[in-house]
C-alpha cells in the first residue's frame, strides 16, 4: 500500500512539473547522474554553491538538495528541466538558473530512513521538509 501511495505521489508531481515547464527527454540524459558541481571556497575551509547575488535576465539561481546518509534508488526533480537521478549517494545537489514562474520540486523516498529535501532560491532557503518521503515544492514568483 505504501509503495502505491509513493508511486501516486511521484506521478502527480511529474504531471504538475511537466505542465509547468518541464524539460525534454534529451535534457534528462544529461542531468540523470549526480555529478559534482563547481564550488567556491568561502574562506572558512568549507565550500559553497550558494549564489551571492541574483542572476540577470529574470532568472533565479536555484539549488535543489537532498540530505541524509546512504544511497537512494532515485530522486525526482523539476527546475529548469525535470528529470530523475538514479542510484544516488547522499548528500545530493542540483544547481540551475531558472526563469520566473517555474515550479521547482524535489522528491526523495528512502523507505525507512529519514531524508531532508530543500529548495534554495537566490541564496535563501524557501522550503525544507524531512521524512521517509520528503517532497519540496515552490513556484518562482513572476
């Protein structure tokens, strides 16, 4: 029963993400794996991917994250494009420049361990959720 509930949640999220500006199949292949992204030294010995200013041209710097331990079979996301990352070692992060009006979403399910999803826009965390199924959604303001 729980698996059916998770699948229904995933299907609903993908349907709404596609209607709100999801990407093409070609984009999914490029972003399906959890690749490291560029980081900058903050002077504290830690690295940061958080933007320091708002990008020009009506877009927003967006960071989607899933925190926890271990590995997840998959993470579904929607930013400038939608897609899924499979066999993901946590923590996971995706950064993107997204135009105003887009729906941002990230969905992660561990089955038994708690995970945390978050969405950061222009350096500010706008939503953060924790649970065995963590789903974060946020629509960028126009």
